[in-house]
C-alpha cells in the first residue's frame, strides 16, 4: 500500500467536506424516493372529492380489482374538519356511509356509484360523538378507531346503532346515528386494562359482529409480553383467538369485516423504511374454543409494486365481495385521505404455511 505524501494528504483534507456533502445529498434523495412510494408530498387537499389512481393498472391486481378511488378534502362543505378518518360503516338500510375520526367526529356520507365504480362522495352532515353527559368527546377520549352499524327492527320500527372501538382509553361504546352515547359494551379481561396493551396507541383498532358469536374486537399489535408475531381477536363473551400477523415488518391489524357467519375479512397495515404494505386477509372460526387462527391472504398491495398508498385504517363491506376502505392522514398535510372501492375476486384463498 502506498503511503500518501503531504500533497495527497492536503487534497484529501480539502475533498473531505465535499464527499460528506455529496453523501448527505444522495442519502436525502434516496429517502425522498423511498418516501414517495408511500407518503406522497402533496399540495393542499382538493376542494371537492377528486378521482385518483392508486396503481398504474386499473384492472385486477392480484386478487382485488380497483373500482375507483377518491382523494377527499380536508374540510366538509360546512367547515367541519375532515381529518384522521379511521373507521367506516355502510348501512344499506339508511343508504349512508358512516365514518369516524381520531378526533371524535362522526360523519354521514353518501358515495356515488356509476356503472359499478365509485365516482363521487357527498358530505351529508358532521357531528361530534358525545359522552354520558352529552358532552362532545375530546382529547385522548376521542380517539375512535373501529366502527360498525347495527340495524335493528322491531314492531315496524327501524333503528341504526353505531358501535365504536377506541384507542388510548380502550373501550367499546354504542351511539345513535347522531353521535349521542347510548351504552357501554364491557370488555373482558385483560382487554379492560389499558396497561396490558403494548402502547396506548395500539389498542382497539377494530370492531365487528358475527351473528353466532356476537361483538368482537382486536388490538392493533400484540399485548404486552405476548409473542411479537401475533395479536388476538376476542369476543366480548370471553372467547379469544391468536391471530398470526403477516410476515412483513411492523404489521398491525387495523380493520375487520364479516364475510360469512364464521369468517372475517381483515385489513393489516405494515410499514418499514418508507415502504408500506396493505394486506387483505381472511380468517375462519372453526371452533368455539380458543385456538390459533389460520389466516389466508386474499390480496396484497405493496408500494414497491407501484401502489400509491396511504395510512389505510377503515374498512366496510358494501356488497357481496365489494368493500370501501379509507386512509387516516394523521392530520398531516403531506398525507391524503383516500377512499377506495374494490372487489375481492378470490374470497377463498390458500391457507398460508407458517
């Protein structure tokens, strides 16, 4: 090896800052490129719902066919904030799409479909969820995540009730369609203890109802001290099942919807290093006893495959195999609230091997 002389050492000393600057610029550009896949840097939101493309192909990608996507405004026509959307519920009886936010807002929306595609969204009304004293929820108590609409009919009268699961202060509560608190649905242990969740922001992301089992919910991530690869789905009657998460990094269960009396359609969100994956999966409850579920992956959207995704958290079933999903912009201007309509082409897929 040649030992550098004084002149070479001087050149080395002078070039060192430039090499460091070049390395920093290259690193920043690389981060920008990676970030662009999943967190697009965007201009202020549109004034009205705006059609967007989430993938270069408008046809089937994997087992799911896109049927339209909208980039939504950050405020409603009446000036209410429209940020942090985390839960959806479609009511066929009301012909309304209900939505909730991390900030305790409840929205009445009316999607417009034309020739089997989502083409527009009408804002009907916006209101706050309330507590037992009819006061608007605020702060950490307002962090609503999961949502379902329960249709009840008796003596010729129809009523829709909304069931909401919450993070930070984990609980499941029932509201009328105007956001007024009606009742609590007590949680079984250990889910009724906030300290058992791995983080306060990883509590009850999903809520659903299966006729043979009743209400169910699930933490986004495994409970404190539990194995890192699986979270739990539990019914309010005390039944609990281990749910193995997708093999991608940093996966969490963010939404669940019934498919049949014993099957759930589940959405997971995974992210690492600027990459995001949305996994659409299915589980079947074959036993009444606690067991480890065997998820089937029906579709998988990956930013590295060209998907322009955002923080999808809300999901609701609209038709036999059609769904609406919505993204939570976290109140950040660099993120978007996206509403996507899609059809699952292969509702029963292979079981995965561990």
